């Protein structure tokens, strides 16, 4: 997946109800690269034999790798370049398996122009079923004076 950032958007251009989404199919290479960078080498992610013996029956994608699609959306699309992450809640609902295509979506819940805060609903889904849900709080770029 190649993500081209949108043009920067300023706080005064963003309104409640706006949405953005991206999709990515996670591969073995993605999971191994994430394990290397994060140092999370849990065998449920990397060892097919071990993973087959778990409740999942197969290797699963790291939850935080799935959640990283939300970060990509916030930093590249809505609000976009210059966005600063302030907080994120995550609830993992279902496992993501290798080869699954995850669609991440964010929806602006509220905009606080005085405090330069935007609250967003966040959902990642596979086949229309949520695998991750949460909320994000960000600061959007402000228009130069």
C-alpha cells in the first residue's frame, strides 16, 4: 500500500461528520517487519505451528499493526499532514489474519476550535465486521496568521 498524503488541512476547515478511510491487506512481510521494528516476537504472530495450537488456529496480525492504519489516516488524510496525536483508545474485537484486508475509517465526532482539538471515532474492519474500535484525540494544524 502506498499512501500519498492529502494536502494539509487546517482546523477551521474541518467539521463534525467528515470521514476518511484506507484499506490494506496484511502480508507475512508486513508482520515480520513490524515484529522486527517493535520487538514484539510473540509466536502467535510469527510461528505457524504455534499459532495453529491457539484459539485463533492460525497466525494473527499484531493488534498495533492493525491500529497503525488509524495513525496513517490521521497523519495523511483527516486532518492530514501536521496533525499531532494526543490520545487513542482501542478495543480489539476480532483477530486479523494474514491475507485479511483491513479497512480503517475515522469520523470526526467533534471539533473544539478554542483548544485546537478534534475527537474522532475510529474503526478497523474486515469483511464489514469490526476488528478494532476506538476514539482518537488530535490537534490539527492551524492556519498561519
